[in-house]
């Protein structure tokens, strides 16, 4: 009977050793997966940061161009009264040349080039 008991204890020890080895591998695989996720998240974050920075540069250039355009318009036509006619920019004009508005009151015409 002691041979059977010894064999059972040996099988139990072998089973525990195998479980410990599998558990160790699982911890290793989980750690490798976690590191992989962190590296991926860092790479994505860096990529988004680089893209955002280039967008900021482009938007700053666009803002500068728009500010220059506004300054030019204010210099050339700052006193013009603007409105929207058929979803297009239009300006108040001399009443005898009417296109939009109420004759004798506010009269608008489309600005050439808009």
C-alpha cells in the first residue's frame, strides 16, 4: 500500500509542479501583454500628439491669413453695411441700383467677386 501512496504523492507533486510552471508562464504572458499594451498606448499617444501639433501650426497660419484678410477688408470697406442675400454676401448700395431688399428702404446688391 505504501507504493500506491508514494505514487499518489509523486503524482500530486508532479501535478503541483506542472501547475506552478503553467502559472509562471501565464504570469509571464500577462506581463508581456501588459507591456505590449503600454507600448501601443504610448505610440498612439505620441502619434496623436504629433498630428495635433501639425494641426495647430496649420490653424495658426490660417488664422494669420484670415486676420490679414479682415484687416484688408476693414481698410478698404470698413464702413460698408453687409447682409446675406440668397445665402450670399451682399452689401448695401445706392437705392437706384437695387437687387435685393425693400425699395426705398434698405437695399442690397451682391458684391462682385463674392
